[in-house]
């Protein structure tokens, strides 16, 4: 048994909680635990082409199925954030955003069920507002289809990498305990 540092989403608030979960690694890997609302989060560096990926754990989205949600709208650095309960769905989501030039995507059971393309820096669309609004609604439907009942899950997702607001955030350098101004490991032995 090991102790994991977990980003705790707080509904309708920008701050997160610094949670700890006792978890049992299986073959050296921490597994998702939907029963305890424990999902994986990946931050993919996308500005320097390093290929860097930072992994962590997050709780609070309430996902109940094999799914992943990815976004390049991730304040302030706007790296790609991927949250999910299934590694293959997370890969499909990340690869889909890479192909589209950025935006947001929801993958459930390995299939894209919602997507909005934001081709300008991964933050803005080249399409008309009514088209973008319809596509953005597909993202919210996708969150609900995955079991997430948060009031504004897009806000929660987009702020997980905002390393200036307490308590625990993810960055391209690792997990940041914002209250201590220090990095913390995902897992403590």
C-alpha cells in the first residue's frame, strides 16, 4: 500500500483540494478506481515539442465509464490536459486533439462522442459561433455521458494546470503543492 497525492476537484470553485488516497499498486502501476472516484490525469507539453508527459491522479469528476476528456484550454500554459478512467481512451483523446490542432474532445469506450476543434493555438476556432456552440454542447453532453454531474466541468478541467491557485495542480514539471510552493510526488512510499 502506498499513499498517493491526488488533485481534488471542488465543484463551482477554482481552488482544488490536496487529497491523499491509500492505493495498492498492481504490477507497479496505480490503477483507476471509479468506485472511489479516482481517475488519471496527463499533462502533455505542447509548446516546445519535447514530448514530455506528466502523470497524476484526480478525484471529483465522478466518471462511471471508460472514458477520457482532453483539452488544450488549460490555463495558464495551455498544455494539453487529458483526464480519464481508461488509458486507451486517453490516448484516443490526445491523438484526436493532436490531429485537429487543439480544442476539446470526449472519448467514451474508445470512440469520440464530442469534439470542438480550436485550430488557432488550440484556443480559438475558425468556425462561426453557432457551429462552435453546437460542438461545445457535445462536450458537455459527453461529460454527462461519462457520469460527470458537475455543474461546470469544463471550468474544473481547464483550471487543473493553473499553478497559482491552491492547493494541488499539475504542471509540465510535476505535481505542484501551491500552498507550500513545492513539487510533490504522485506516490509516496
